[in-house]
């Protein structure tokens, strides 16, 4: 990004609204109402996040995939609004609202104000990096009372959600579809992974789903399937005095229709991967205590095996964009997740 040009410098209107100019503008401190000392830009798969001293601003990428479409300004506005609404369920104090990126008649960009809206951003309170759960796990600094608080917060969250009105068979079919989709991607020739490991895992998962259909049906019949968070990972959890959970998977509701046992198992899996199996145990034990929900161990391991397969697939997807320069990293990550998928498959089968 060009830091030499003042952020409010006039450009031709047809140039000012292009993506490069938006990123250039948003990368400069003078663009922001809080007048920060510096701006840090972080690129993710679907957005750019601009971090000031006190706030975070998220700009959606103008991309289109099979599972989302951010290709128009209006689509990005709608997604920003959904993101704020959903994330306020677990982080009301963090998600401050949606703000327009505006182009005035002189061709100058600004956040808010008069002119033509050329994009939209989510505005958030910046969270302390040293209180994010992934950071604390890597540094061996997680305390049990903090996880107890988190588990209780999540138990209250899920208990307050209405049960999804779906048939047991439909729930099982949705799980089978995701297993098959994970397999299809993982054995794609473009990634060069051996076929036998993901194929064996998918076969086990589909067999488990068929032979233990009653486990899943009882979860549906008990009203356990809800519209949850969708992406419950340590990097989305901040252990403040009152824990908050950010970055809900907002762009496709289907991916948020889930069993809390699936979501809690996912978070526990990621704790295990960060060498903190004791934290995973604290989380699951306290959640069970607080919620009164005790899903069978085999069901939990099944969910964790499926989640690890999903994460392996997502790791490989990085090879299609930013990961082309670090293929070894993403292939190693995918292999690691496949190993975790196998461990939990083995545990589910015992």
C-alpha cells in the first residue's frame, strides 16, 4: 500500500472506487475517526482487517465462491449487517456496527459522510491479542476458572437458542453431504495427497452415521440442533473478565445449523492440537455440568473426526491462493488434521 499519498487526496472518481485505492486509503491512519498512531492490515481468505490502536475494521473481498457471493457492494453490505447481528449474540460489546466507505463528488474517500457508498465495513472494538485463547494456549497460560466461565457462557448461549425444525433424516443427510464434500476435495489430484487416508476416514464416518443413526436422531428429537456459531476456534475466543466469542460464520446459515456437541468438540480438538488436552477436558466437563447435556463419547469423537477432515480441506484450499508460495506449510497442516481425524475415528469406534 502506498503510504506516501495523503488518504484524502483527490483522485479521479473512476479510480477512487477501485479496490487498490480503497486498500490504500484504509491503510492510512488519517482515514479513521479515532486518529490512530498506526494501522496494521491483515489479509484473510475472504476479507482485509485494518487494525487501529483501539478498533478493527473489516472489508469484505469482492469474491465469489460456490458457498458465498461478495461480488457486489449490496451483497457486501448485507453480509456486514448479518455479521454484526449474529456476532452480537456472543460479543455484543465488540461489534459496534456497519460503516459505509464513501466517495464524494471530488473523488475523495471517507468513512461515513456524504457521497456515493462504494463499500461497507464492519467496525469492531479491538481485542487484546494476549487474551486470545490461541495465544494463551501456545504460552501455557490458560487457567481453569477462565475455561469454566467460557463453558458456562456457551451453555447459556445454546440453551437460549430455538431448536431447528428439521427431521432427523434431514440432519443425517446434511452430515453425510459434508463428509462426501470433504472427501471429494481431499482426493482432488491438484493437491497430490494419497487417496487412501481420507477415503478410509470418510468410509468410517459414513458407516458410523448409518450404524448409529439413533444417536443423531435423538439429538434432533431432544431439540439439540440449533443455529450456533459455526467456527468455534481458539483464535475466535477472547478470555476477558467476561469471555467473548467473535467471527461467527455468517455467510451461510446452513453451516451454522449444528449440534452444540459438534461445536464444543471442535473447540476441544483445536485445544488438543495446541498441546492442551487438559483444557479440552475442562471445557467439555464444565459444559456438560452447566448444560446438563452429556452426549455419548462416540458421538463426540465422530464430530471431531469430521471437523478435522473439514480443517484439512480448508488447509488445502490455501494452495489455490496465498498458499502457492508456502505449499509445504499447507500440505503439512492438512496431513496433521488428517492424523487428528484418524485418532478421533479410532476413539469413536472403540
